[in-house]
C-alpha cells in the first residue's frame, strides 16, 4: 500500500491541508510495523471553527423535513454498502485491515454494518411520531421530539468506522449537527467515513477535527450541546467530570467485561464454537467480547478438550489473507499486557491451555491463551482484557457464577449457553448487562438499544433509545374548550 497523506480536518465540507502550525501523526500498521501514512492534526482554533459551523448549520438541518433526512441517511447506507463490496488493495476494507489488524472479512463486515446503522436510524425516524393525549378535559397535550443541538462525537480505535457511523447516524436522524473526533490510532479508516459523509450531508452538518484531547475535546466540551463518547471507563469518567457543570446530555459507551456462562445442559461443541467468535472477534478487542468464561464442573473436562482442539485450528498471521483467523492487536493494543495478565493468572494457580505461539515477524501479535482455573480475583477475569486471552473459572453452583458476572462493576454484555430456553431466560434475567447473547456470539442489532450499566457507562446508541438520546421532548398543552 502506498503511504497515504490525509488531513484530519474537514470543516464545512472543505478539507484543510495547510500545515501552518499543525502537526502530522504517522499511521503504523500493526501487521509489520510499517508506516502506512500520516494524518494532519487540527488545532484548538480548528476545533472552535468546527463548532461555529455546526452551530450555524443547526437551524437548517434540524428543520430539514423528515423525508429529506431519511433520504440522506439511506443514500449514505447505499454508498457504504457499495464500498463494503471491494477488498482489493485500494479498498476501504483493505485500509481498515492494514491499519487495525482486523481480518479483511471483518473489515468488510464493519463497513456493511455501518450501512445498517444508517438504514436503521432512517427506519426509526420514519416511525417516530409526535404523541397526543386527550385525557385531561379541556386540554390537549402534544409531545414533540426536538434535536438537542450540536453533538460532539468522540470515538475509539477498535471499530473506527462502525462506531462513528452508529453515533453520527443517530445524531443526523435526530436533526443534530456533529463535530467528530476519531482516535488517532485508526484515523485513516475513520477519515474515509468523513469523506463519504461529505458527499451526502449538507456542508457543515458533520465536521471532523482530529487532534489532541486538550485542543479538540476540551474546546468542544465547553461549547457543544451533547456528547457521544465511546472509549475506556477511565477517559469516560474524565469527560463526565468535565461536562457535569454544564449538565450536558451524554451517551457514554465504556469498557466491558462480558461473562460467558455455560450451563450444565449445554452442547459443549456449540458452546465452544460460540465462544471462539465471542472471544476472537476483532482479535479480542471488542467491548462485548467474552472476557471471563464460567464453566460448570460437570462439563469442565469436555469443554477444555473441545476448546483446545478449536484453538489449535487458529491461523495467526496477516489479517488480509483469507486463511487467517487471528490477526495482530491494533497499534493501541498491548501484547505485553495480555501476556502479563495470563502470567499473573497462572501464578495464581491457573493452567495455560494453549502453547505459546511464534508470532510472525515485526507485527504486534499477542499469543491467544485460555487459563483454566484462573482465580476469580485475577485481573484476567476481573478486568477488561481487550486481547485474545481469557480466564476460565470452574463453578460448582450457578449462583457462584452469577455472583461473579454481577460483581465486576461493568454491565455491558454477557452470554449464556444452554439447551433449555426457560433456564436461559432465567439466567439472562439475573445478568447485570445491557446486551445478552443466548447461544449466540452476535447479540448486537442496530434496531435495538446498545448500552451498559455501571462502569460500562450510560445511555444507548442503537434502537429508538439511541435516536431519543439525541433528542429532548417538548410537551405542549393547548386549551381546547
Ligand atoms: P480511550 O478511552 O483511550 O480513547 C477513546 C477516545 O478518547 C479516543 O479518541 C482518545 O483519543 C480519546 N481520549 C483519550 N484521552 C482523552 C482525554 N483525556 N480527554 C478526551 N478524550 C480523550 O479508549 P480506546 O483505548 O480508544 O478504546 C478502547 C476502550 O473502548 C475499551 O475500554 C473498550 O471497551 C471501549 N469500547 C467501548 C464500546 C462500547 O460500546 N461500550 C465500544 C468499543 C470500545
């Protein structure tokens, strides 16, 4: 791939490429450590200009008729779907795979999924109606959704296309304008989305400025009307503290620590198959990835054998090759941290089930690992791993497993595997989680809410709730007698 040179500043549809007082940041591929490009970073003045423009365009966009907003959202969805078809070296998917290390097929899937968000929010907007109440004699009440205003969209590196897509789609559907800052470590892939949006959205409705948090985020948080953030619990907490004095509405999608609970009637083969997806999706760097695995003692031996067998089939290597099933961690990921969490769980009495792999070349690869009998208190079990490793805790009593699931402080996703639908529902009802997979590793659906509890944040992104997160509701009472 020829090195790319991109500007991280797109304001009012214009790409700003003057280097005047601006710095450049290199993009490095985790596959081989090679430089794949550089991105011009914005300044606080750029950030301020982006908010000016977004405020200026708010009136027109918020009053754009629903039909027209729906048309724009669907046009974006169509263009994304078209982009997702290509997997040659010039394609967006290739860039996404090269920049983040995710498998090429997953990169294509991420772009397709981004399209689904734009369609889903078009559908939700079409369905949304003002409410009317004629209950109180002589007075009619109407409830009207209104856009909150200018939203700051701040995103992480693990899904640098689909996370911005789901945030921006919801904001646009609601009639909000957007200032968008993507993570520097996967910026080239995110900037393709900004460029695509500029083809369909009126100039100034979405403005992108990359740059340091101090320059960009601080400038925005002092002026925007709402915040949509996805990232770590640590940074989410910092932002929460910053916006509290302004009472800004915020969607905070933070870290996760999903439990993968197998019940004693489960089919072991199918549970392992589900776990392989839930754990190794995006090379283990997914907020809803299976993070701790809870196995009943009666199935422990069979589960262990089936898991070792399945993991021995993993093909680790260049994520752009079709045969590869596990790529490197993204540049922001930390293979040495994953190894340290595994070592610590082994030191605490666990057993590493998989041989240490020879990692290819110069890449940023982490060895996949499962630690059987990892202590429940080890960081491998109790905290977010964000890599291709997990601790397995063997339980004697389901209550023990559910206590662990509920006790991590997080509350984003969890999974249960069983052949008994009633038991599945009973366990799901006791999970502390916003997204639950029963015998499936893919519980996320754009038409349904996506959000967590506790350390996983507040608010929702998908579904009607995701649209409403960008709206405030006006109740108008009219005397009718
Ligand atoms: P991060 O919190 O380090 O960074 C997120 C974004 O915030 C990036 O754009 C980053 O540049 C910016 N940022 C960093 N420091 C900042 C500061 N002081 N002020 C303002 N902005 C700042 O997270 P990450 O490492 O990019 O992403 C991984 C984390 O994101 C994981 O914890 C993962 O679980 C979480 N995540 C959550 C979801 C979800 O939907 N709940 C989805 C994906 C990822």
